[in-house]
């Protein structure tokens, strides 16, 4: 799990677009919120971030356009801290579950590579071992 890829939100499934990664991380947070192995105090982090997002209180007040930036920042940091404080083995398990449910061919970063396909059997039933030489035809 040490070589698991992370972006500014936390661990992610490395294939796909930026929006797909965010959706997968939201699903990851949701799954972890329902998991009883995650400590209840840790589950308060995203709940507190959502409460701040809903509340009318802003850290940056009076500056047009920047009042929404602090809401998004608190949501992103809340997701990131939640994913960092959740047990890594549980997070990894949920990442694997998400990859199995995905409709595309995703994989978790530290999965071993898929074994190569077996060699195809010869078309005829007889195998001939030998050497050959290519000769040019002279006219």
C-alpha cells in the first residue's frame, strides 16, 4: 500500500478522468462512513465539513467570489483528512470493492500485474523441431 497513488484528495483509482476520480473518492468516503471498522470520531470529520458547507458562516467574508472558495476548501480538506485518518487496510479494501463494481477495466495500484495469457497450441497436432534457411530463387 506504500506505492498507492494519491492526489490532492487522497487515494484513488489511477485510470480515468479527473471527474471520475472525484466521483470514486466520494463513493469511497460514503462506503467508509457506513463501515463499522472506521472509528466514530473519524466519521465526524466529513460530517463537520458538510455542516460548515451548509452553514451561513464563512471564513472569508465580504470578498466577492472568494466566499465559495473557503467552502470548497473545507470540503476538500475534510475528505482528505477523513481518508488519511481512516484505517489504511479498510480504505484499500473499499478501493478494491469499487474497482470490482466499476464497468471499466480499473485496478488498484499495488495489485500484481495480470499473468500473461497462456501460449496458443500449435494448429496441427504434430510439432516439428528443426532449423531452416531462406534461399533466394535464381532465374
